[in-house]
C-alpha cells in the first residue's frame, strides 16, 4: 500500500512540473479546485476512475503541508 506522501509526484516534463497524482496527468491543483467548488469526493472518483480515495486524501495532505510551510525572510 502506498503512503499518502508518495502518491504525489513531480515531473518537470509532465503538466509543467506541477504536482500530479501517482505520475498520472491528474494535477493536485485540479482536484483541490474541484473540492473547493463543492464537487464531492464520490463525484470526483466517478469522473476519474483511475483515482482512489487515498489519492484525494493525499491531495488534501499536500495542500495542508504547503499552507503550513514557514519561510524565512531576509
């Protein structure tokens, strides 16, 4: 079983280097935007049959960690 952290991949030659799910051309940002617009998890899973519930959970975890990144200002 894949851990949530390993489900998010980055490839500079795919989708402009944006984070994707398991190397597929499904961008994390697209999933997050759909969730933000009120699309349910079940609807997303129906529209993207290659996705798994853990992929959506990984997107949420990825977003939460990005929001909490601390940056040092010089």
